[in-house]
C-alpha cells in the first residue's frame, strides 16, 4: 500500500503504521518496537470492560461510586463514554453524571478499578487474560493507568485493529452498541482538536460523526470510530469502507498530528473503493 510511505515524511524519530481489511494487512515501520499507546489504552480498557459485561461480571447500568464517595455514582455506560462528570485528571467529579461529555482519564481509572473489584482480578491481569492473550498480543503491557499507560508494538496493535474491525471477543450486538453514539445530545471538548456540539462517543471509541476539523481524514465516513493518543498514536475503523488503520509514533501529539494524520488517512482510503 503506497499510502503507508507517507509515514516516512512525518516529523518524528520513529513511526510505524498498518492498514487492515478483511483480506489483507499492510504495514510499514518497526513492528516489534513497543511504544506507549497513551489514550488508545482506553480502547483496550473499554473492550475488556465489555467482555466483563458479557461474562456477567459487570452491568452497563451498574452505579460506580466515586473516589472517596465524594460525588454522585456514575454508571459503567456513562464512564465508558466520558459522561461520568469527572475532569480530565481530577480526583473528584466537577459535575453530576450525564450532563456533559467531559473527556476524562480519571473516569477510566475509576471504571477499571470497578471491573477489577467485580471480577476479583487486578485490571492489568484481566486485560491480559481477556484481550491480549486471545488476540496473540504477546508483548502488550497493561501496567500503569488504564486510561493512558499501556504499551504495545505495531504487531500487537495490528491484531487489536483487526479485532475492532471484525470482533470475535465480543458479540456482534455488543460491538454494534459500543460503536453507537451514547447520550447523543452531549457536547464537549475533544482534547487537542476543539469543542463540538454534539460530541458523539460510543462505549469507549470516539465516533467521528460530522466533526470538523478532525484527526481522521476528510474521506472517513461519519461512522468511523476509534481513538488517538497524546504520545502520537491513533487507531480508527471505518466500517463503511471495511478498513482499519493504526499508527504509533515517538513524538507527543501537537499540531504536527493534525497536519499529517488527516492527509495520511485520506491517502489510505483513496486506495479503496468509495463507500456505498
């Protein structure tokens, strides 16, 4: 795939990317060099949580008590889609659940602690057993914050991108709900990009909708879902085109990402037939 050659022009010391469809995988750059995933960690945490929902350990509507019991319980569903009322990294809620889409690392840390308590397994072990091992992600590490500290190679993340494109760890109905907008009227800020009203989000994945500007391409369909990370990483799936794309880089996300990523995504999609 010629589009992958564009990562050679990115102003980063190391970059690696892969494109996955139903028939084939293309990649460029080192596939065995572990890099910090930053907020793509949230996609893995969400997928592990949905597995816990399916095995009966967790309920999407279960109330999750805030830290130190200071605030209002948010449901698992609300925490997954950043509607739990927590600030970006704040220890306590800044508003009641369900009022705004406030992007939050804290909400995901509270969520992971709840899953660990309900399953009786430390969350890092649960993520490994539920997600990494079944997908053959042999070098992925789920230590640190479940919102931003996981590490993996491009090879690992290609396996996860394939899972998001064609799920086998969760049921199709669960995957469909995960990629459907939750609380569709909520507005909020997409960090590093801008404020959107509404700001659509699924049960873990951000949903592109009609957001402009956006870190995906102008050719990505509104159904595109995924996440980007502050360490220079992104993963998107465009179900209308049947393709997934993941990229890892060793440079913190700044204006360079918004400069290079959309054009790269458009180049990838230009090599596929138009969406029907």
